[in-house]
C-alpha cells in the first residue's frame, strides 16, 4: 500500500440524519461492511451482540451504536464518529441522533461536514423530522445534500414510491437554501445501491451511494478571501532562531504566499509575509486548512485572537454588536443578564444577549416573535454585544470566522453555538 499517497488522499466529512428507525446506523454499518472497512474481531463482536438481542440477521447498526444504552434501546443518542477509506478517498462519518430531544447533537455532528445524508423510510415518506434535519443542514450551509430513501425492499422496490417521496421532499423544502440535492433509493439492510448496484431496481439509472461519496466535488473555498486567526506567537529565543517571531495558526480562508501584503485586525496595521513554515519546512505557499507559522516583515503587536487578512481581499466586519442564529445546547435556558464567555476563532471575550429577535419553529419554518428565552434544542435569532470588537464574516462567506460558541462562565461548559447572519 502506498502510505504516502494514503496520507494525502482527499478527505470527505459527512453526516447522517433522519427519523428514529429510518436506518442511519444500519446504512453506515453496510457502508463499512461492504467496503471491507471493519476488522474480523469487530464483526465477531457485532455477530455476538446481534444474537444476544435476538436479531435474526447480523445487525450492522451495532457497528456504530457504541454506547451500551444505545444498543439496549436500539437508538442513537450521542454522535458516533466512524472513519474509513477507499482507494479513492478518506471519510469521517458523523452518525447523528434522530430523536427530537437530541437536536443539539445533530447540530454538533453536522457543523463540520461537507455533505449531509438525509434518510427517509420508504414506508413513511417525508416527516417533520425530515424537515427539521434538512432545515439544519440548510442553516449550516452544507452545500451537498444526499437523500437516501431507505427500506425500498419493504415497498417491493417500487419506482412510484421513490418518485412520490422525491417530489414531496422537493415541494416541502423548496424555500430552503439547498444547492445540490441527490436522491438514491437504497436498502441498507440488504445493501441495494449502498456499495453495490442493485439488481432489484433496474429503473434507477444513477450511481450507488459509495460511488457518489467518492466522486462528489466539494468546494471548500470561502468567498471571504484569506483569513488567518492567530493562535500563538512563536518566539523560540535560541541561538538558531535568535530573532525569530512568527504567528502560528490555521488558514481558514483562501491561500497565502510569501510576499503577500496582509492586514492585522483589529489594529489595521499592514505588513508583508516574509516566510511560511509548515513544521521545519519552509514553503512558498500554503492552502486553506493548513496549520502554519507566518513571519512578517514588520515587528508589530499581534497576539492570540487577532486575524491576518489579505490586503486585496474582501475585508471582514469589526464590531461589538453581532446578529446571529443560535442553537441553545444546555438544559439551563438562555439568560439575557448572564455574561457568557464568547469563543470566536482563537479569541475569547465576554458577551451578553441584548435581544431575542425570534424563535424558529423548525417543524413549520415559522418565526415566533416575542420569545423571552431559548431552551435546550431551540433555534432562534439574537443580538449579541461583546466586550471587545470581533473580526468576523457572515457565515455564508466563511464558516470558520462566521460562527461562535457560548460558554457558561461558572461551569465552562459549551451552552450555545451560533452562526453570524
């Protein structure tokens, strides 16, 4: 095996969502099993667990339902992450819960994904949870949505059933910001159109799910231009690097090159990149998602939380007042008098909720005005006031600089996650 090539293969992150018992975990188990991505001892453990639970066949869902409480109930509670690879691509799967009370887990699991798989039970068609999960995928800016209509074996692999559900989905979600939607009829239990082409549905002329995952084109370039949040100021103070002063961080937008003119924000001071280091290697350029150390021509005051942007790129917003859509993640309701710790890229500051604009009913997509608070799993729009100005883009322009999280100052738990409108 070419290990070097494997390490540099393209990575696709995708999530699964849908109603309870729509077959999300079974679908992932089938992907892992048919693509030969599980070990013999894992399969033996699943076979034993299947026998203990009285399953007639091997229950592939047990490959992902890792918590004991999940196995006993046959549901997914936590977000289960799985990793596998084919000769074409590497994958990270987030298997998210279907229960309405675990909406926050679905938001967490889908927040970093490139593609969302929405499962629909062919017997039941589009449901409120289908709309809920599709709305969240739309809200999070996931550009690729794949609708897998599962359990086609139970409806005799009917093309009419498939087409009717497809049309219902498109009608119900027509007002959502969905850019690329693909429909695939599958039977996760028996593997039809998951990894191998189904002989039971000759009317379906599209590709299998795995082939789609291997070949789908993901555009990770943001429209904001170059963004480089500084995480750490590197000062070795050694004989070898006596005068070295670099800024370590991860590129979250655009690319950087030696000689580029940049602006340090929020100060607004301009300088020029003199070197780019990736580990001990010096590079001429660096791409989005790479973690590097950048040196500048001028010795200016830059610290953790500042952001370098290209001088010729669209400039971000700088403000203490931010309007955002937030999902509340904690059992303790949102308070308009609590000073929360706000984490935005690599900066932390205090912030307070100045107003709740509306609460979103994501079952009907209606906005409820005059909400006094947000409770766990609620999604709504708020106005936030921060103690220091934040340098941000709208979420639609840059997912990294366009989001932030709320941290409880007493427990230091993450209690809310928001995207900047």
